[in-house]
C-alpha cells in the first residue's frame, strides 16, 4: 500500500482489509477509494470489486464486521464533505450500498462497536453538537439509543472489553483534546470512568485495541506532540501503565492497530513532519 495513514482496517473472513486514507498513490491531501486485502498481514493486493464498490475516497470512516458481513460507514471525502453512506459486503468482493444517507445522519471521526447482537455508531452529531449513539440488529434498521450520550466528541476511539463499550479520548467540539473514558453496557446509558494512578494523556488519532486480556492505547496526537510512540495498557480501564521497555515504534498518529492471528499489529500512520510510513509491526507477546 506504499506509505499510508488515515485508513480504516478490520479482520474479515481470515483476511485483513483496508479502505480509504491517504497513501503513496493519490495526490497529497487526497484519500484513496481503493480496497486492499492481505491473508497474512504482510503481502497486500488491491481488491477487484468488479465495480460494485463505488464509494468515494475518504478518511475518518469506519470498516467493521457484524453478523458475518463487512460494513463501510461515513467519513469525509476529498471535497471535505462529511458523508452518511453505508456499504456492505458478504465476501469483500461484491458490495452494495444500503444507504446514501443513513438514519443517524452525517458522521466522520465517529466510532463503531459490536456488542450483544448489535452494531453501534457513536459520534458527533453535526446538527446538535452532542455525541449520539445509534444501534442496529441487521445493518438496515437503526434505533437512536441516546441523542446526548456524553459531551460532544470526535476522533474518539471505541472498543469492547469485559462486555461493555468504551470510548477513549478524542477531541471536543471546541477542538480541546480529552483523556476521558466513557463506558456503556447497552449503548444508551453512559458513565465516565474514573482513572486512578497513571492516567492517559489527552489524545486523538490514537488506537485502542484489546490483546491478551489487556487494552492497549498506542500513539496519537497530544497537545505537545503531533505524533507519539507511547504504549499504555490496562486490565480494568481505570489503572494504566506506561510501557517503558524497548520500543521500536516510530512516533505515530492516524495509524491502525488490530489483533490478528494471535498477534498485535501496528499498521502505517503519520510521523508528523517526516510524513507517512508504510511500516508494519507485529507484537507477538506482551
């Protein structure tokens, strides 16, 4: 994929998939509309969808797996338009568009999560400025769980851990960064998690991933650095440890971290003033 950042990635049907973001093959400032895949995390190929996937190049979108299908949702296109479309595939090759304008409206820098038979879209409402939470049991019919789940955030990251959805970090409508962690077991009722001891920094464009019964927060942008190689981990989302041993990662933001084939993988990202990277790292034990 060359050097890449701001793409969305997921594991589906035993392969790693990537859509959108900036890379070495599009003009600077633009995002690609290509779908890439790999069956080992190392060797990559552009996916021929036979013209069924005509989604615009974009960034700050999500790529998620739910009920055996892969979903591409929202983002911002190359003309800076916030999108509201939903695309779906059963095999990664043949795609269909479920919505041009989804019930939850325009979403970019949002998060998606799957919990207890529902897929959730959680993000900043472009109408109210609040964080909204919507859910679906089939990808087509959507229910608003909460129109004001917590103070408006974008570029927040979501993950599921211990049977709950957690939203970690992001920036507020005022562009103020936050280290807040919000928790919900149903997508409707949210509570602020109290961090004790070592706490996360206020951060955005980071990653949040579960691996070996721990939650990892890697890289991102803070108020003092455009990118970082910090690794924080926790077993309860309240007490955090900063990893201080040998760390080969470059300073990164807008990268992707996923658990795949029993390892933790870090893909690409922006290194700040030195530009994007195409490096892929694999953590086998932690």
